[in-house]
C-alpha cells in the first residue's frame, strides 16, 4: 500500500455532507478506495463538465446516450504511479484490486461474473425510482447545473422533470415496487450468511454498490423524507443495519 497519494479521483459535485456527492456510481468507488485504505485526492466536477473532463483525461465513454452520442460518465480515476486513467466503476475496482494487491480484493476473479450479473439485476431495480430521484436531486446542484439537469433529464424522459415525477398513487406504486424489489435482494443475502460473498470477505463490489445506491437515495430524498423513512423502516430497519457496516467508508479521504 502506498503512503502518499498518487491517485486522483474524479467525483460529481452536489451540495451534500459529509461527502459532496449524491452519485451512487462515484460513491461505490469512493467506498472501495476508503475500504482498501488507498490514499487519494478528489477533484469535484459539476455534471455539465463531465464530458470535457473525461476527454481531457483520455478516458473512454462508458455507453451511449439515447441520441447515439458517446456518454461520458464519472467516476474516473487517474493513477500517477502507473500512468493509468480509466472510467467505469467495475473497471476501476478491478484495476485497484490488481494494482494494490495487498489491499482487500473486492472483485475476486472467481466471483467477477456472478458479481457483474448481480449488479445488472440491481440497476433496473434502482432505475425504477429514477424519475422521482431526478426530480428531488435538482435542489442539490448549483444554478447552472440545475439548468443543465432539467434540460438533459427532460430530453431523457420526453417531458419536463416535474411532469415526469410520480405523484400520489403513482408515487406510492413506485415506492412499493422499490421496497419489494430491494426486499428480494435482501432475501438473496439472507439465504446465505447475510452477505453476497463468503464470511471472510469484508465486503464485495456488489455490497459496496448496494450501500452506495441506498446512501444515494438517502441523500437525494433527504434523511427525514417520507420516502427514505419508508425504506429505512422496512423489515425492522434491515437496510439501516446493512448500511451501518459501510458508514465508515462514507467519507472524503482514505
Ligand atoms: N458504467 C458507469 C456508469 C456511471 C454513471 O452512470 N455515472 C453517472 C452519475 S451516477 C454520470 O456520470 N452521469 C453523467 C450524465 O448523466 O451526463 C459506472 O458504473 O461507473
């Protein structure tokens, strides 16, 4: 493990504390760096600047937008000790496992396929609340980023953010589906020893992803919101108990 920081971590800025982001994608890599104890410095990037920052770093787009254009995303990470710059959470964590072998392995080789498959099952469950999430997230951004967010999300939903936000019965339906879908994920874990991997794993990529998704919802909805309280009180506060294990990694520096 290095003692001085050679890693620059590019995270998405939002008005949140103690970590100034709401992004589940960047949070999971931040948790990985903190869990591994790898020193790093953060560069905070506003949403509208992500593409320009990624192009400057020379990191690849991680997908395509609806209009077919390359989609640049954060997190991204640059490691001065190896000269490597890369994007995409899974790729970054796989790189950290290899480049810092004395730190806990989050994507053991024999579990990569299974973990990536599990991650694929988590994404649609999370995205089911996205119109509600996107409407609540806007308040966490600077005025310029708010304008950008409204414009890009309206293009994504085919209507303005406020119109896309589920309300009343529709909101209740969306939240109930979220609780049931994530409840199923919880049951998968409960069938084993309460985690996704074996006892000797302190955590895995999938667990950090799940913790990051839940914390992102807590930040965006607000700790005292009706929505978060519903998630937090589910099944004798099972998600709160799960999150308490990862609380120590929800911080800025390693
Ligand atoms: N596959 C990427 C996806 C990352 C991602 O979707 N990041 C979002 C923030 S949570 C982003 O950068 N969005 C840019 C945009 O919406 O323009 C990963 O897992 O790291």
